[in-house]
C-alpha cells in the first residue's frame, strides 16, 4: 500500500505583505500530480492546512479543490487533521459531506469517524476516537490509522479522558496510543500514526521550530519523545516543522515531510518535498521523497553598492528577497526607487549605515534643544537609517496641528 505524506500547507499565508496564493495553487497542483504519477493509495495531510483560524475565502476554496483532486473523485482516501494554526471547528465542519467524497477531517483529538462505504472505492470498516481502519479492494489487508490532531495540553488531556491532570503529556499520549494499538493494530494490516505536534528523538538534537511559526514547545516539561510511539506502528506521519526531519529508527520512520513552500527567510535554501511510503503487513516501511519544484525561492542577500544589488535583482527575477544594503550613507528616495523598480519580489530592505554604526559606538548625544519636528527627524533617521520623506513630514505636521488644537 502506497501513502503520500504531506503537511504544513499554511494556505492563505503571506510573507509580510506579499501574497503566496498563486504559488500555493501551483504547488498544490504539483502535489496532486505526484499522487497520480506515483499511484498513491492513501494521502495524509498532517496539519496546518490553513495559516490562520479565519482563512480568506480563496484559501478555503483552494483547500477543498485540492483535497477533492487528491481523493481522485472519492476513489482515494484522504485524511486531513488540524494543526496549531487551524480552527478545529472549521476543520471538522465539512466532514459529514466530505466523507462521501473520501475525505476525512479530524479537528479534535476525540473525533470519531463512523464506518462508511464510499461506493466503488473503499470501506471504513472500524472506527474509534482518534482511530480509523480502511479497507481498499485491491489489498487483502487493511490500513489502521491512529490520528491525533493538535490540541493544547489542557484540551488534549480532557479529550483523551485523563483523570490525573498532573500527568505528563508524554505519558498521556503514550497511554492513549498504546491502548488503540493493542486493540486494533495487529500484524495482519499496515499500521500508521499521524499527528501534529512537536516530537523529538530522546537524546537527539533539539529541532528548531520555524521562524514566524506559532510555537508548540514551551519549555521542556512536556516534550513528546518518539519512544512513546507504540511498537506496532510502522510509520509515523508528523506535521509542524517546516524542514524535512526523520527522527525515528530506520526500520520505523518518524517523519516531518516539510512544508510545500519556504514560508520565512530562515527557510531559504531548503528543499521542499512530499514523502512516499510503501507499507505491507509485518514488513519494514520503505520511504522516498519527491522534491517540489514550484514556488519562488527565498534569498537573503547583502550588498555594499546599489549598482551591484540592482544587477543581481535583474539577474534573479523569480525569487523573493530580503535585501541588506551596507553603505556609508543613508539610502535616498532615489536609491529605494531603483531597488524596487528592479524587482517585484523585494520583501524587506534593511539599510545598515556604517557612519550611523560608528556614531552609535561613539555614543552620539541627542540635541534636546531642538523643536519637536527636528527631534522627530533625528529619531526617524536613527531608527530606520534614512531621512524622513516629505510625505511623512506632512503627516507629522497634520498630527501636530491636530494635537495643538485639542490642547487649546
């Protein structure tokens, strides 16, 4: 049985002000194409379907269209669970209708899918809270999937029916997963666990959460370790970290597949992919990755000359850029115009002025005898490394005049 594992789509996400929706449409189409080309039997999307609890309409439409296409019009089961960026209510809401199309949403950890037959495609033959068993006609064995969507510690303990609220989250999940595995996961089927959480290999490196990501790891009291995964599980499909990580043993992979796009400049240079998993009963999982080619690459570039920066921007039009300009003088309005005119994907321009740095080191004194307007100019120059333009100063004059009128 062949499974496609993906996660952290973050549909609707922007890079500062810059919309990534068109890139997301392209990479979603690419994932659907891979599922068909690789003859995938089952798809798992391990959380963070959206970037916010209230995604834009375009992101919602893109999610439903993508999942429908991945389901091959109901012939291929798709399991999609909520991540820490998702509203569990929003994820759960379309589930009754989606099931008829072969799509199964899990918003809350205690979600229970009722047994169902998707006509001419497959059957959900057994189900429990956080568990489902799927039988595909082409295989004599079923797929058992343990599903744990994201929930904060308090809600997770509540959903799993824990009486001892002081118990460590690690033990709570271990006990719940072990109970489900003992009841349903024997060697006559393929056994999978999927969840959206922060998991480490005990004794392994501390993995960094993505820049700009809502953190799950708050301290170290409730870290989840991969040794909490039941021995019956052959493959664990995780979501949350945006870089590809395999934190399990070679014979029982525990995988973060990566996000489909680079979503922050800390991810620049990362290769994005989906993971393909081949499973048989009582056999070791076989995995390989398929790189994702769509999406504009992210670059952090640093220049000392405007001309060099402009030349590089012209030579690399299909990317998004964080541009640092190190110079002796503040960037002028003309410099900014040249840079933005050379490229449509400049997200940030960070000016570093050597003179300003030197003055800072020498402890430049502020002239407090100036009037308010000149003080503001000095502040803006020291804060942003450039002169306040005419439009900004006109706005300052308006605000000052309004304040004066109120005081009078």
